[in-house]
């Protein structure tokens, strides 16, 4: 990295102010990313994500087959005798 040369204290102060602002901006980005990650790990958002994926799977042509098969499997499990 090349050493910068300044001709006045005003240039140095300006550079320091720019660096302070960049530091604050980066800190705010980190906080925002942390909040987004924390929010995405909430149970309701995990369930919404899963249901969204499930709906997208069911929307294509193989989804029609799954729409028929899944209720049949659920009925089979609910009607199954214990011990069978």
C-alpha cells in the first residue's frame, strides 16, 4: 500500500472523517445483517419458508401426483391399527 502525502491538516481531517463514516456504515451493515439472520431463525419464518418450498414443489406437474398421494398416505397412517 502506498503512503499518502497530505499538504494540510484539513486534508488529514477530511480523510479521518471519511474513515469514521465508513466505519460507522460498516458497523450498521453488520447490525442489520445480524437482525436479518435473527429474524430468519424465528420458528414462524422457518415454517413459512418450508411451506413456501412445499407449495412451489406442488405447483409443478409432479406436484399434482403429490397432491393425490399425500392425503392417501395420511389417511393410511390415521386408519392404521396399532401394532400392525
